[in-house]
C-alpha cells in the first residue's frame, strides 16, 4: 500500500505560478495529488527581529497564508534553519496529513528551511501503521485471495 502525496518529481515542477506582488510572493502549487494550493508568502524581517524573544522565532521570518480555504489561516515560519515539520504546518493551517506534507515541502522550498520529503513522511506513517497492526504485514508465505469482479 502506498499513500501518494506528490507525484511530481520535484517541488519546483509542481509550481504553476510564482509571482512577486508588492513585496509578497504568490505561489500556485499543483504537486500532482489532485489538489492545487494557493499560498501568499510575506517576508517579515523587521517584525520578527522585534519579537524574537517573545515567540521563539528567528530574526527573519515569513507569514505564510493558505488562500484557498475558509477561514484563511496563516503560519509564522522562521528562517532559523531548524527542520520544518509537516505536523506544525498542518496544525497552523488546519490541514490533514497528506495536504500538510506537500504544503510543508513547498514552504521549505520557498523559504530555504530544511524539511522532510513527502516520501520520507509517508514511509514513516506506513511503517507505523504496519507496526501498530492497522495494516497487516504480509509475508511471502501468506496466501492472498484472488478478487473476482
């Protein structure tokens, strides 16, 4: 069993529109999973420098807004070089796992933050499902019934 999150070979290949608008970056992203994501990236350098100690972000950060959902939610993403985790992106933007994974890949790609690839995440999730017996693990000796339509 395989859970697909992105069928495009690279994140860049899925970017359909990348347009600077008055100091902001609009990106339309279609990673090949049947969904298009429209995001607005706003660089907040001065703002983040003044609140670094209060909220724990690096001195340079981005406000990332997912435009194609209601309500429109934003996440504050810093340039501090720590691994950008898909679960954080999912929590802040109210996304389920497959969507959170591809959006985290895009955000990492645009902001320069390191991120876990969708393939790595889905492999981990599948391993957890098998080990917790959500999905049965078949051995070569197991017989599989043929499904007849």
